C-alpha cells in the first residue's frame, strides 16, 4: 500500500491503494502531485473507471475499484464509468494465454445492464453531477482509418510485446492477433475522450493506464493520475478471486450464502478484506479472529442486503451450525417446477445444486448429512411422489448448504 504522509481528510481516498503514478514523493512538482490537486482544484475531478462487460456476474473482487470510485464521489468528484461496449467486442488480452472470444453487440449490451444493476449498492447513482455512465462505442465506432493509424503510430511492436502476457504468448508461439494490439490503445483513448483527471484500475492494468497517459499527452491534454488497486485473493489464499475457481462471493448471492462464506474467511486474508471491502477502522478490530470473521461477514452483507437481512443471516448461520432450521426469509429457493415426479432424493440433491452429482447425493444420504425440515433422511432410494410432498420445506446437506423448495 502507499506509504506517504496523507492528510486525514484524504485518508479514505488513499486507503488500500497499491500504487499512484506519477510518484507522490516528488513534492517539488506540485502539478504532478495528486494530494496538491485534490486540495487545490476548484472543479470536481473526473475519475475514470472502465469495465468491459464480458460476463454477467460480479464478485467482491470486482467491487474494489468501484468502492474507491464511490470514495471519490463522496469527496465531491465525478465518477466516469466507461462501459466498454466497443472494447468488449475485442476483449482485454491482459493475463490471457490465448485470445478472448469476441462478443456480439447484443451480448455486451445485456451484460452491461446486469453489471449496472449489481453496482447500485456500491455507487451513488442519485446525486446530480456525481456519476456519468458512458459507452465507448460513442467515440471508438466513429474513428476513421486515418485516426486509427494515428493511434497505432504512437506505439512500437516492442512496446506492445512488453505488455503482460504478450511476450509469453509470443515466446510460446501462441497466436497474437493484430486486433488485440488495438485494445490498450482504445482503452487509453477512452481517457482522451472523457478528459479523465484520474483513472482507477487493478494492478494488472498498469500498462493500459499508462497508455492512457501517453495518449492524453499526444493529444495535448494533461496526463491523468493513475491509482492501482490490489487484486483480491479468493478464499484459497492463493488465486485471484474467481467464479471459475469457486473461491468467490458474488454480489447477487443471497444474504445467508454471502454471510456463510465470509464468516469462514481465512485469518491471513482478514486484514486485506477489512481494508479493501469495508470502512472499519483497522486499528479497532476485535482481537479474536472468530469475532473478526463475524464482523466482516456482517459488515459486507449489510452493504448489499441491509442491516436487518445481515442480522437475520447471522442468526440463521448460527442456527445451522447448531443443527437447527434456518430462518425462512434468508433461505435460497429452488423451484420444484423444474423436476419431473416421482423423483429420487439423490436426484433432487443434484438437480438443486446441493450436491455436484447424484453419486455425491447418495454418499451424503448414506453419511447422514441430509435433512428435510430438520429430519435426517438415510434411505438412498427414497422417492417423492409429487411436489406437494416437498413444497415449502427446507432441504439441507451438512451444516451450511440448504434450500427452500417452492412450487
């Protein structure tokens, strides 16, 4: 994190930052000092964050730069969210072992809407002047070939091959397509188009953010400041949080699922999770690791579901640990309409997602881990004749996995 003397009123803006460039230590050049700009600017700064909607689900790792963007909003500045509806059709090659699959405009548009819906608990969408949402097709789709050639002329192949992933792919003779070279230039041109004063990004985006500075300078603008934020490790403590690795907490997960995951956060990850995902005073956290886990879970669930739902999730999670039934208002639901009756219990466990396969379902039944409305079920051949036998009941596997069966 940044180790510089930060005025108290700017501390929240700098919390969790990994790197700022230009470097803040050169205090003789006030024009290259973000502290000075923040304290003296008479106009709100334009703080840019770009996202390419290449998927549909966001997790807590994705939320980190948006939380920082909200901190700038709360300090009176303007958040400029760039929806990369044009660049998403290329796909960011950063850290990729191969080229991304290109998306259609309709896919990108649908994904973008889901992103914005998930970000409503994080950003200030309501205060006038605090948020601009821009789509980069607005300017990128209008570039003529002459202008694209001008962008390409600002970088050499050698510079491009210095980008993370390109050199490795080139050395392994994995194809690098020419359109991938356009990606950092187009993302950088976004900063020119919106006249960004500050850009936020993950530590893996440094190359792209630097290109933005270079292009602003090329077009006669003052280069933006760049703030890099760390990539959040998932619960395995090794890999970046990722849905594909199942080490994540999704922003749209129900309160109890979110709480149950977070209250098991490994001790080694707690300092970073508190710093990056909460506003808790880091020098006032509970000494007991278990109390810190509960506080973290309660805080984050409150952000996305409200304090009342978070308290209910905490109570339900404690009840599950003790073998009791969960509170009805926080139990995830599964629709029985998706099944054909009669249905075997082991098949229901698999179809509902409580078990990864019917075989696992059988093993969980045999091991005594399956309960229906609190009653243990041990017959691996148990069959339900109709949905009426299950409607409204809670089906549970172990202490943490459960669903309410609905019509």
